[in-house]
């Protein structure tokens, strides 16, 4: 299996080494330009959380509030 990394993405030509990805064929993952997390996967960084399409607006607001110190 080959993995190619660039400044903005990681490309894998076989089974993915990333824990939450189940792809087994050629595919890529974008990289967060601010924290460099693969697939925007850093739950403790606002840029990543803002990019997530799979969570509700309410959950996003809660996470961002906790990250940015707006909640106790």
C-alpha cells in the first residue's frame, strides 16, 4: 500500500490506515490547513469542527463553545 502526502491532502491506494475510514480502494483525505489534522478530524480545534457536515448545528455550537471557552 502506498500513501502520498501533500500540504493539503493524503492519498491512499489501498486499505485506509486511518481508524474511522473504511475505504479499501484508492481515495484521499483533506488536511486541515490550520492544525494539519487528516480529514479535519481534530475535535479540539475550531476549524475542524466547523467543517463537519455530519453533526447537528446544536452539537457544533456546543463543541465550539467548549473549545473557545464560552461554556463553563
